[in-house]
C-alpha cells in the first residue's frame, strides 16, 4: 500500500538535514555520478600533500573517507550545525575544524597549504585560495554547474532569466581562477540524470540544499507539492538533471 502525501511530507519535513550526508534519500532518489570520481581523486592528492585545507567541508563526511590524511589537515565550515557535526567526525582523525565567515579573509597565513580542496562550495573565493596556496600548490574541486536540477527549481519558481540559468558556468570559474593568478590544469563538465521517486525526497532535498528554492517551506508550497506528488505517482518519478564540473588549478612557482 502506497504511503499518503501527508505521511511522506510530514516525515521529510521533520527529519534532520544537518551535515552533507544524503543517505536518507537511498531508495527515494537516484543521481548519476560524474565519471571522474571526485572522492577517490581527492584522496589520492591528499595522500601526496603535506598540508591540506578542505573548504566548506559540510559535516566532514567526504574528508573523513580519505584513506591517508596529510600530517596537517584543516577543514572550514560556516553553518553552525555542520561545524558541530564536522568537529565530532574529524577531530578524532586529527583534523582541525575552523569556523569560516564568507565576509572575512580565510583565517590562515599566505602560502600555508600545498593542497586546497572543496566539494560543492556555495561560492569559490579564488583570491583567498590563491593567497593561502603555496607556490606550486593546487586547488582541486568538484562544483555544481549551471542550471543544476532546474527542472525542479523552475517547477516551484517558474522560468528563470538566462543570466540566472548561466550562473556557476565552468568558463566563468576558469576566468576567475586565472584572474586570481592561478593556472587551470583541468576543467571537465557533465550533465547527469537525477530522479525523485517520491514527494518526500523532494521535500528533503529542498530543505537540505537551501539555495535551490530560497525560503522553501512545506506550508508555502503545499499546493505545488501535492500536484507534484500526483505527477510522481502517475509517472513513477520526477526527472531532473544535475550539472557538475571538475576544476583543478595550480599556483605558479
């Protein structure tokens, strides 16, 4: 017997969305993964680094999976619930977790790290990354690309301007990295299929990824959610497409 709209929405609206672990969506949503395998590639680079910085670590889940961390490893995070979660997870591994403010410079000296990484940063602070990288050091990052999951975003918000749809374009990332004095050594882009299998998955996703539909609440969008629930029941899923790009940039010696 299928679960009701109210049951699915209530469950997804009350479960914790702290951290950056999406395992709650197992069996409720699917997302095609990029071909380059960020976590493994990042782990390889970590194994060769002496001092590494993970920017916007979330709950620390990706960094905690690295097989061999550098002797000096630091992570930053700005959202208080994630700071607490990352601290609990990473401190036993010898990783210092530092609270970061996007309005202030990174709290590190120049040339402090030979590797800086970041998975899905909200914004990339290229000038600060260039400042804290040692000459010859690298920035390695997987990022959300333009118009990612916009089938879902525009379902709630309506058609968005072309300038908004272009935001987070990899070509703009290349230009910003080069403007900060870095040399881009790798840049790859992929569009990937995502499916939401029930309306609870939609609610959870929008509560967790808060910039997709800013200010999202179940009550505000209940009529649209109910209509989407009926659509998912009829079609079997709601299909959207994520976009991802991988960028690696080196600070010249």
